[in-house]
C-alpha cells in the first residue's frame, strides 16, 4: 500500500487545501505505480504544533513563517 505522510505547520492549510494535497499525491502515486494502487493509497496530512519543528537549528513558529 503506498503511503505518504505530509507534515505541515498547524493552521496553515484549509480543509480544501488538504483535500487538494490528498488528491494530487494520490494521482502522483497512481501515475508512478499504476492506477491499481489508487484504491489503497493512504495520504496523511499531519499538522505539527506551532513551534514544534525547526530548520537550520531554529525553532519555527507560524508568526515567523508569516514574516517571510
């Protein structure tokens, strides 16, 4: 079963954006492995709590992301 786990900052995606991600990732897996995998493809959109992740040694928050 193909499985994708997408981690995103909490509060950055709407329900519609999550739906679009699930659809597009499923389509990509089906294009890559054949349409037979579509029915068994699982996509998990995991929202990470604000300040619960970082990059380059710096903890990131939604406010920092919105600053650019």
